C-alpha cells in the first residue's frame, strides 16, 4: 500500500519488531557496577580517564531494545544504513549525533565503508556515556557533547552528518539551533540525514486505553514543545536555512502479534511505556491518570488492546538534505 503526500511516498511494510519513538530517549535508573577506562575516546574530551560503568541490568535491556530498533529501522528502509546519496571518499569525516546504544549504527556503517576501501574518520557525540561502547576502531571517536554545542573548529569539516530519534529530546526552538550547527559543520556539498518517528498522529490507538495513552503522549509533547511531525516541520525550516535537495521517505511498521518472529512485540511496547511511569507521574499524569496504580492499570489495558489488534502501527521517517556547494 502506498501513500502520497506532497511528493512524499509512504509504503506499509510487514516488519520484524515494533518499537516506540520514546525508546531512544528513555534512560532507566542505573547503579555503580564496575569501572571501565574509555581509553578509546579522544584525548581532551574525556581525557582517557576512568568512569563508572552504569550498565545495570536495566541499562543492558535498554541497549538490547535500542539495537532491535536499529535493526527495525534498517530493515524498514530496505536494509540500507543511509539513504542520502553522499559520495564518500577515503579520509572523509562523518558526524553521528545521538550515538548511544553502544555505537551500533556507526560500527556497522564504518565496517560497510571499510569493506568498500573507504576509510573514514567518524566523530560520535551523545549527552550520556552510559551506552558508549568499550572498544572501537581508532578512527571512531566518542565524546560527551550535544549537537547544540559542537566546537568552532568543526566548521565545514564533515561530508555527512547522521542523527536518529531525537524527536522527544529537542524542543521546537532547539531544532532550529541544531540545524544551524549541522549546516555550519557540513562541508559545502555535504549531506545530513535524520531518522525520526512520527509522533503527531498516534497510530497505536486501537481502543479506549490506548486512546488515553495517546492523550498523555500528546499533552506531554505539547507541554515540552516537541515536534511530533518532523517530516512536515523540518523541510521548510531547512530550506530557509539554506539546505537544498530536501526530501523525506516514510515507512509504516505494524505493532501486531500476527507476525510470527518469535518476539513478544506487545510486551516490548508495554515495558517501554512502563519505563516512562516516573516522568508521566511527575507531569501530573497529564490529566489522565493520578496515581501509579492508575497508570499501571492503563498500561495493562493497552497491552490487552494491542494483543487483540492488527491495526496498531508506527511510522519512521528519513529526512535528507544537502548543504549547497560554495559559489
């Protein structure tokens, strides 16, 4: 099935695993487990110092879920790690923003390009070191920083910038700042690629409980000024900033138990929303729930609806654009 909206094509696929957009930004509580030396990190950023590794059991489960989401996204987009038609050459610099989940995307991308005899220098940034990998090739550098705070010396340095799943991390004004920073660090002719989940129309609503959960999510997005439809909001902003060749591609991913893949797909969604219990209750339940018991009861109702439906799904969008060549 194909959809067309202002030149954007959308195809419904039967895929392996549904995961929710907030998965990228969920951080479960952790505890001190062991000391790890991040000696692979660029000197002067973390300084090769020793830090406490916070990979509790919950953190390991987060990494597993993020890696499954990575597999889902790659498969959704025809087993491609990127869609941007960037022409990479040996020695080119690549920036990945939001490089958690133990660098699963960057390590696969680095390996893919290395097999093509295209060695790259890759900078990976994230605001948390919890999911940094313990070992990486010497030409991949991880550092603690935000896309809103990239060094001045990175200007016009990168041939490609990749960023995924910050829809529930960047409020509307900060998207403008992030785009400006990305435009600055890209080389003329360089490409940027975003992968985000659509979060304005809640396609997981298949009954009264999931409708209430949708209202909670909508009100949280409104309160925090998040952009739920990046595929609609970002392109005109990017063009105004000077990006060219801006285009989007979306893929629908069902949340159904009808796909026999050996995975409890509904349980994943249930566990994910359960992880947001503290944040939602801190927001007063957004007028829908008023206690931990009410929220857990709501989630159990959602779980039952998703277990008995073939209609729930989510949508991932890839948004790509190019910085024009110098005049």
